[in-house]
C-alpha cells in the first residue's frame, strides 16, 4: 500500500471530521487550514492567519449550530485557547475564549486537547484541566507532577486517560472525586510512557520510552513489541477493527500499521507523529513534509 500527500505545510495540530481535515501550521506565521480528506496539496483553504504566533493542537465542536475549531495559540510567551468558525470567512480573527495558560508546552506535546462537545480538556505541566466550549473559568480535575512532553489525552466515555512518567491514570471528566490508594492507576509501565491509546473501555495500549509496546486489558497484560525498538511518537486505533498504528524511527522514520494479518509499513518524512484513523479506517499522519494519508 502506498501513501499520498494531502497538504505540504509545517503542521502542528490536526483533527479529522467526517470528510474534512483541519490543521494548524507555522510556516508563515500561525495559520489554520481546512481541506478535504481526499485533497492534494494546494487545495486547502485558509481559515485564519496570525503573524508572530504559533498554533498547536486543534479539535472541533458544534455550538449554537456553528462548528468551531478550538486550538492552542502561543504568543508573547503565553498560551491561550482560541476558537474560529470552520466555514471560511475572509479576514476572520480567532477569538480567545479563556484565561492564559502559563504552564504548558504546545510545541513538544501533541494530542493534548480533546472535547466532548461541551467542554475542552487538556493536560498542563502540573494538572489536568477542563473549560466550557463557550469559554470561561478553568477547572482543575487532577493535580499531577511536572510532565513534559505530555503523551496525549484521551476521552473514553465519562473518563479522561492521561500519563505521568511511567503511570497511566484516569479521572472522571465531570470533576467528581475518585479516592483510595492507586485507585486511579490504569497501568504502570516499565519505562516512561511516550504514547498510549484506548481501543475500548478497560483496555489500553502503552508505548514506552524504551520502544516496547504493551497491551493491558481485563484478560491480562501482553507484550506487543519488545524493548529495544526505536523511539515511538504516537499511537492510534481504528475502533471498528481495533487496529493499531504507531510511528517510530529506525534507520528511517516510519508509520507501521498492525493490520491483523499482515503488518504494513510506510516510509515517512522526518518526525512522523500524530497518527490517526478516519471513520472509514484510512490512516493519516503528520511528518515534516506535511499531512500524509495511506492509500
């Protein structure tokens, strides 16, 4: 199976909708683009542009019958969350919807902004946080030790999944307390967690700093890849087929797809990251060349 370029930009964040892709870049100031999942480079439409700024992870939500893109923005040393309508409007400016965030690294952390349509969630250096999609005050859901870079945040039903060093935790998204020693621990890895994904409640795949991939489920733990492989930057899954993808660097950067019968390998540009599936099971990822798709 081959891959194809969708867009050529220095991309920071990406999210897939039913048929489109929304992504942030910093190759000419900070910009947000929209393009079709079937697009080729040059077909993307710019939604907003801000010089002297850098955008990061992006998600979308529908508010009052309008679809908005929400994303991190770093300007003058301070990060905010902004939103912009996802229908192209010439000259539109992104709206800041919450207070400044001083303790977050949007450059090295990826997949660190999620939404359930009502709230936005993210992990800063020392906390897991929540804010309404309409903007407003930030609620701290959990305090954490210093964590950089963040390994990604996942929303599974009523629960947020996140990692701190070797330990994967969960916390209720509604802010309710979960008490007791280690009761919020999902999995403890042998080495630091660099990526994780949750195919279904109760199961989790964890990529460790030493290259190992482990599976934790109600049926027990299993090693899917032994330690010693190159550094893993992201993992994803296809919920329909419980397929697993990860990106790693061996002699070259690669995206590998666990297809169940025969694994597929794609040679990528440098710094392959943020692998994700669309609803049809097609695989997309970012590398230093831009947005790439399988097939």
